[in-house]
């Protein structure tokens, strides 16, 4: 049976902040990542090397990645949508890069201005350089259960894309419920198909909490043997090309649930809560984490 060890990929500094309307000073982003590096996390998605015209908030990617204090036991993946992004990421010292595509043509077009087939071509080009430079590539698939433009998504399509990305050399696929519409029933149907193409240790589940289903979806995924989850400090987040998408599930809430259920994340929840409180104050809003607000009052 699957182990009780869980890997959390903290995506707050990237997925959490990319959608913020206010300009967040690079120093705040850097301090956030440095603080998160002290709580037991082993993966912190730092930033994205995307077009600054498309996502202005991430225009300081190089500044952020080169200024953080990187710890040897932590990976700091960054997003790249194309070869230009990969080159910039490598030039800034990235050792791990995440590529992304969507199981919906409309979303793929809105998010990356190309078709799914063109995305696959971009990934292929990225893989060649990544292999040469010894950079690990993680693959994201967005809209794995639903698309804001096209509605429900076929589990078979998600499985097919997963296989292609794994065959091209992605070490892991993060299955994104981009707009948080998934229910445990929908997640189960999706995982039933996806786990036909590769075992559970090749996948992560990436939830957004728009409909309040994220923790339930994580529990469901645990039953399927998934042991890697993406989450965001204080529940920050949203995708600028996914209207209505709320924050990622809050890391504090995930860790609280997992520890209470006998899983080991290696994360110090108390420290995490303080960081969630700190970044929420910096952004001038209450935390999006239920456990975070409860434990700050406790
Ligand atoms: P495009 O406009 O078709 O690109 O955008 P282009 O090749 O025509 O280039 C246009 C301009 O952008 C050029 O500059 C390029 O040099 C520049 P100009 O000559 O006009 O001055 N450019 C770049 N600059 C910096 N870094 C780059 C880069 N590439 C081109 N890498 C493109 C195509 C893919 C670039 C654009 O659509 C883009 O950047 N999209 C990213 C959108 C994004 O970041 N979305 C959020 C992340 S995905 C997400 O949140 C989902 C996830 O969390 C999982 C889930 O929840 O499902 C991962
Ligand atoms: Mg996301």
C-alpha cells in the first residue's frame, strides 16, 4: 500500500501571486520564498518566466530567482511556456522547470496563444534543451475536470496528454483543477483513466478551492495513491486566464488535514501559519486559510 509520506509543492509565490492586481515588490516575493524555505517544505514554485505582457506580476522572475537563498534540500521550480522562457530560467539558475498545457483547446489558446498540438511541439523543443542542461521538467495539465469556456473535460483526453508528456520526459504530471469545479466524483473518474497510463507516483494533484471542494478532492486522490499535492500559502491565487478561479487550496488547511489523518508532510504547521498571516498582512487582506485564521486566534 502507498506510504503516509506526502510531498507538498508550495505554489503560493507563483500561482498565488501571479493574479494579484497590485504590484507586489520583488523584496516581498523574495522574503516569502525565504520564509517558506524554513518550514520543512521540499518544493517551492518560485516564479514564472512567461511574457510580462501576459502576466505583468511575474516580470521580475529573474530578480526573484537569483535573489532568494536557495537551500540544498529544496527544489525551486519555475514555470516556462516556451523555449524563450526555458532559456531565461536556465540563465537565472533554474534546476527545475514546469511546462503547462490544458485539456481544453479554448483554455490552451487563451492561456498560451496556441493549440494543444502546438503546445506539444513547444514541450518537445523544451525537452531537448532541458535534457542537454540537466534540468528536470514537470508537466502541468490544466482543466483536468472542467474548463471555464468548454465545460466538462473528457478524462480520456487528460490521460492521453499525460501519456504524451511522460513519454516526452516529464518526471511528473500535475493534474490541475484550474477553476476548482471538481468534485470527488469527477476527480475519481479522471484518475480512473489517468492511472491507466502511469502509476500514481507519476502524478500530483493541483486543486483550486472555488467551490469548496479542494480538501475533499485531495482526500479522494489519496485513496487513489496520489502522494504529491500543490497548494498555496494562505490560499492565495488564481489564473489570470481562468475567470472566476479562486485561490489554490491553502497549504495550512492541507497540512492540518493530513497531520490529523496520520500523514507525514515534514512541515511545521505553526511556522506555516505565521507565514500565511504575514503575507496576508502584506497584501492587506484576511487569510484564505480556514486553519490559518482559526489557529491565529487560538
Ligand atoms: P505570444 O504573444 O503568442 O508570444 O504569447 P510571442 O512568441 O508572439 O511573443 C510575444 C512577446 O512576448 C515577444 O516580445 C516575446 O519576446 C515575448 P516583443 O517582441 O513583443 O517585445 N515573450 C516572452 N517574454 C518573456 N518570457 C517568455 C516569452 N515568450 C515570449 N517566456 C506566450 C505566448 C506563451 C509567451 C504567452 O501566452 C504567455 O506568456 N502565457 C503565459 C500565461 C500564464 O503565465 N498563465 C498562468 C500560468 S498557468 C496556470 O496558472 C495554471 C496552473 O497553475 C495549473 C492549473 O491551475 O491548472 C499551472
Ligand atoms: Mg493553478
